[in-house]
C-alpha cells in the first residue's frame, strides 16, 4: 500500500508517520513537506531509512501530481496552524490552507485513490460557552486560521460531491506531545520553564481548551482512515477540558518550578473563550483515548527534557 503523508515533518504529521510504521509495517510511506519553520527533517531523522521524502509545496500541482499519481491513500496534515500568525499575516494561511489544498485535491482526483483524509480542527465551529459541538453543527470560525480551515473542509466536500473523491474530514481538539513547535502553549510553557524564563499567558488564562495527547489523535485518524465513510466528518476529542492557566500550573508542578514564572499578557484579538466537541461518532468506529492529561503531560515534559534540539534556539 502506497501512503502519502503531507506535512509529515511537522508536529502531528511526524507523530502520525510513527503510528503508521507501527500499524502498517508493509506500507510504502512517502512524506511530502516544504519544510517551513515548524516542519524539520530533524523530526524524522530516526525513521528516515524507513520512509521516502519529497520536499514540495502541496500547491505545486505539477510536482504533486507526479508524486501521488500511484498513491493509494493521502493524509493531509500540511497547513499553517498558529492563530497568532494568522492574525498578523492572513495571506499565508489562505495560500496554504485553501489554495495549497486545492492543488492537492486536483492531483488527488486524477489519481486512483482509495482514500483522502483531510485533517481539520475543532476551531472551525467557533467558541461555545456550554455544551459541545457535533459534526452536523454549523461552522462559525472566528479568526483567519480557523476560517481557512473551514473553507478547506468545504472544498473537500465539494470534491466528494462533484468528482466522487473518496474523502473524509477529521476535526480534532488541541494536541500536545513530542515535536511540537514552542509557539504553542504547552511546549512554550515547558521550554520556558526549563530555562527559567517568564511564561506568557493571555489575559488571566481563563480560556478553556480540550487537550489530547498527539498519539491518541493519530490513532483516531487511523481508525477514521480504515473505517470511516466517504464524505463524512469525524470529531476527535481528548475530553480533557481545562483553563489554560491550569495547564501551565500542571506543567510547572511536574517540573518543580514556581508559578512566579507565569506572566499575564494582553489578550489577542478575537480570542475564542472555549472549544468543545463531541466524539461519539469516532468512538462508534472503535477508537478510545489511551492517555489521560496528567500522564500525557508527563510524557511530553520528559520528551522535551531529553531532546535538546527541541529547546535550544527555539524560545520565543
């Protein structure tokens, strides 16, 4: 089986490739990545001999068509994902998350794919003060990042309906774990705590997110890939909702560091208060979460302590 993983040198992508290697040992795996600041060859150096790699932008239609023409499966993790950056420079998010996806879909519909998996986000639903969103709820993104991901989801659905592409969409809550860039809350808190630098927290840290250990997310994607129905969407939730300030305090406690490192900063524009999604649909396919929040955070802290390349020179 020939499996293409786009964005496979990024945080979730490289973790997914490892899950693939463990679960599909006979698969022919190719990573496509343009190697931005968040995607690095360092992330796959220990598995480099087990996979193929092509440095390419998914928006490069001609090159992408050559790479995936004989593929059986494409799993698309390639995207710009950091909300703060999308507020500063929305255009780069349109280029990657919409026009880049378009190029990939055009190549995919010309190949005889068994399945196309679009990796999306719970942020497309917008904020919810109480209750949880399900897959049929209206999308109401509130920042340039989530708006481009929502547009991408609709583009995928259009290729299912118009061209018969065998595609599914997965939407996951906040991931954490190995290989994540320290621009995100959990690795930023870990990296800065390890070096005794102040940890910036928006407002008073009351914003609520649902956290999932990245390996659990990747196993859910595998489940949807194998058992999901064409044209369907599958929510993937960690069911670990916590205010951001509690997450930072848990990390400091694991590291034995003082909460004096916490520095509250001015809130960002359009900051969603709470994300929450149901995941009954993916559970019905047989998936269940393996890691609780405390265990996942300990594993994550341990990884950053043991991997200097993820800390050195990457503190923002």
